[in-house]
């Protein structure tokens, strides 16, 4: 799935996009968050995508969160 997401400094200021398109991962995730099915996203917004492209967007977001360093400060 990693080959389905690309980051290019010349496309959307380096924001991650679906490979071979100018569709930002965030745009796809926002539609899924709104409750649209994968089929609806493809049919109504991005007909050039495949279901696995949408899955790759979700996986990309999960991988970013998994790699995130969390710094917890304790207040005394």
C-alpha cells in the first residue's frame, strides 16, 4: 500500500497525495470521516481512485500516528 501514497514538494506543497494524482490524502480522509462509503467517494468525488487507494490513505494516517512521539509533561 505504501506505493499508493506519494509526497512531492511540487504537488500540494509536499502534502501526501494518492500516487499518480493530485488528490491529497487529507481530502480523502475528510470524506470518509463525513461518513461517505468508499464507493461514494469514488463515484461522487474521485472516480480515478480505487478502493485500495482509499485504504492506503487510512493506512498512511495510521502509520503517521503510530510513529508519532508523544511527550507528556507532568505539572507539579
